[in-house]
C-alpha cells in the first residue's frame, strides 16, 4: 500500500471514530469533554486527507519535496493543491479553525462543562464554547473533504494494485 493510500484510509477511520463518538457515545455518556475527543479525531482525519493528496502528488513528482510536519504540508496544500484541483477554500479555513481550537484548548488555563457544551477559557477573559452543533458541522464538512480527496487520489489507483 502506498503512503497516500494509507493516509487516506487513516482519514476515513478517524472521521468514523469522530462521528461514532458524537452520534453514539455522547448521547449515552453526556460528558461534554468527549467533544474534545471528537475535535481531535476530526483534525487527524483532515490532516491525513491533506497528507494523502500531497503524497499522491509527490509520488508523481508534481510537487517538490516537503517537510513531514503540519505547517509545511498545510502551506504546500494551500498554495498548490487547492488551486490545482479547484477545492473549496473553506477546507483550508476548516483545517485552520480546528487547529486553532486545539491549540487554544492546550493553552487554556481553565475549561469547564456547561450543559452539553464545553467551554475553553483563554487569557484575557475570552471564552470559546464548543457545541454539538459545531462538531456536527465540522464532521459534515470533513466528510465532504475526504470524499473529494478520495476522488482525486483514486483516479490512478489501479496503477498501484
């Protein structure tokens, strides 16, 4: 299995996990901290889908080598892949928004649950609320992104069987 295929499969797996946590586990447990797990899995799904298309393009030598870190991949994706395949620019914003939420969560001095929502408090008395509705939107957009990436990398897949 090629690197782009493994990344694509991992992205599909992570989005299924996020969806399962949100649709099955959360209603039973009702612990808003699960929303952080959903967010982490969505981010992993998005980054693996992004990596899949980058590895695919790199395999065919259509893009130059890049470092195997998030920023290098994200910049290459934003500058080369989005335009080339006419992908919706909202996918770039989605990846950036999820990454920012995760960073804010890691840096936050305080967090708490309020009802079915999870609240992250940042310095300067700013708060960010993570809701079930937000996570459902993120999952939906992520699934669309993964489908588009799968269509892109699936074109020449018969070569690698």
